[in-house]
């Protein structure tokens, strides 16, 4: 039920906002509350800066399921999280992991002790999700690339809600633990 409420609220917020500048909406439910923030590339909302702030807020864990990660300052934030002692795990797409730009990033991650998995199933690993400390989750169309940060019509949604973050984390764990459809890079 909670997933449906959050989804409805998120859809309503995005639909009603059109493509206006970044917004944040406080949502109260069943004695709890959450914050939904969203950032549009074409409005110069700088989703990469919002994402880096989320990554930098990590205190214990950082999980990324991302189709494409090549944006240098985002890569640096992930590496910095690892250097701060944060447990970092990355799941990405097998096709993208074979591109020159992303394979270089993934090698750097591995050299720095970051665990990486790629999908081995026939479809794409097309998620764009970051989960921080089980309390914050990001999603949207935004890939972690320069093109997505400057040229594409993209949105990054930040959900500051532990219940939603847990749902995202549960899905990440299912993928991470699935050795049939996801393999070590």
C-alpha cells in the first residue's frame, strides 16, 4: 500500500510540476514523513550536483544500479565514498560495461575495492537507482553521464524516505544475490 501511495504522490508531483525548476515536496503519511526532490537537466537544475550531495551524505552504505556511469565528478564521489570507508556496490549493464568509457570506470572501481556486477540476462539492466544508508533513494531517467547532465531531457528524483529506500534496497539485494542473471565484472 505504501508503495502505491508514494508512487501516486511522485507521479502527481512530476505531472503537476511540468518542467519547472527543481522542487521539493514534503509528504506526510501514517505518522511519518518523507521528502521528494526532483531535478530537471533542461532547467539547469544540475541533477549531477544533487546526486553528488546524496552520495556524499552516505555514512555506511552506497548501492548503485545504473545503466551507464561515466560522469567524472560522480565517479569521483563514488570513489571518495569508498575511501571514507563506505560499503559501495555497483550493478550496471553488460553492454554498457563493454564500452571504452564505462569499462575504464569499472576497472578503476575494482582497483579501489568496489564490487561490481553486470547483468547476464537477455534484457538491459536499465535502472537508474542509488540507495544511501537505507534512508535515501534516487531514481528517474538520469544516467550518470555528461550527456545526461547537459544535453538530454532527464530527471533525477530524490526520495528521502526510509520506507521507499528499503523497497529500492530490497530490489537491489535481489539482483545482487541473483547469480544466474548477474555476474561479477
